[in-house]
C-alpha cells in the first residue's frame, strides 16, 4: 500500500507526483496510455510561465524525467474498477490491485473531434484544439474556428486580434454563446460567421491548406483557404468509472473546487477532469500541486 495513487500521467498527475513525493508521501502513478496527455502532440508551447518556447513532447519528457528522478513509479495499465469509499482505497487494473490511503484523479478530458477526413492526419499540423495554445503561430493568416458555444466564439475573438481572417463555422442556425459574446463576434470586422454548415474535409499537403464545408440545408459545398482550423466543440471527460461514487456535474466532470476535494474524504481531483473554467497547462500544474498538498494534509490527520 502507498500513501497516494495518482490516476493519470499528464501535467496535472505528474505535477501532483512531484509535490506528493516532496511532501514525504509514497506515490504510485497509473497511466492508461503514454505519459504526458494531450500536450505531447502540441508542436510549440509558448504560454507556460518561465519557459519562452518548448515543444509539447519536450515539456512532457522534462516533466517525466523530473518525476522519475524523484523515484516515483509509473505503471502503464488500464483501470478496470475503483473502490474509493473505504479508508483504504482500492484501484483494480488488468490483473492487479493497488491500494492507497488517498487517490488523486488526474485523468484529463478528451477534446471532441470532428471525425472528418484529414482531421487526424493534420493534428498538430494545422488542426488545433486550443486557440490560446497555438493561435500565435497563425499571426496574419486566415484560419477557421468550428463550434457554436462560448468557447468557440471566445476563440474566434482571440484569434481575430492577430489573424487576418477568422471564419466561424457552426452546424446550427443560432450560436449557443451568451448574447454579449455573440454581439462582440458579430461586430468584429475580420470574423465571418458561417451557420448551418459542417466541415466535410480538411485538405493540404504537409500542412493544412483548406477546409471543405457543406451547407446543411442547401447542401452546396464551399472551399475555405485557411492555414489553421481550431476545433472548439467541447470536451468529453472520461469519468464513467467514478459515476457511482463521485459527484459529477451535468457534463460529466468531477465536482470539486479550488481545493481539489471531491465528495469522498481522501479522494482528490486535478486538471481538466474537474469542474473549472480555465483548462491550460499552468492550471493543470496548479491543480496537481494543490491536490498533492491536500493529500499530504489528509494523510497527516488520519
């Protein structure tokens, strides 16, 4: 048995591991896939404080080396079941059971994809799921944003500051964002709203060069010459495994405040998987630090 099991080896989970081991806790990290999470596919990171520029892969490897250098064990297994309510928590994986006094859930959230031809091919080569992360690379260029909610419209406004032209593509007729944001987008001179339309294909050679869209009612197609496409159609938390024990919100995120505490004592949550407004590398790292600190205090008191 260890003091803390961390589920997920992304930025939040690995940051939690650093703070936990430095607090004197014994730590085990369990990761389903490759360590690093979604940021590993980002070609350039320029918004992490203190690091002017780094690739996502380099960032992840630096974090991984720091964690393993502290003696933290990372096992790569898929979690099959959890028992979080007892004082000793049990995590069941493929053929193994692990026990801990505390658990930090840092399994992230997956961006919803368009699932159209070219999306996977051009991921990180013109297809992005984070305007704040990658928008600066498209200064003076034409781009498009896909989505109709607050995130999509905020991304369009953000990109319009530096991009020459921003196409905002939404499959519905009415944008779901709040009225103030919708009015701001409509008033922005270099944003073109394209409603009732769906991205059919992403085109290019080595990098994105265009998207082909189809009007959902008139069925005609149109080609937009763009160098970047920002997909903002929401995130999908992967929290079904915890739904019987942890409180989730309507979208499936684990309910927790800035203290990262869940409704079960000794169980904490960090990063994109919890209820929060800003989902960035820096907030994931901050959550990891907070969750590990809370876990250490819990262990000291029980």
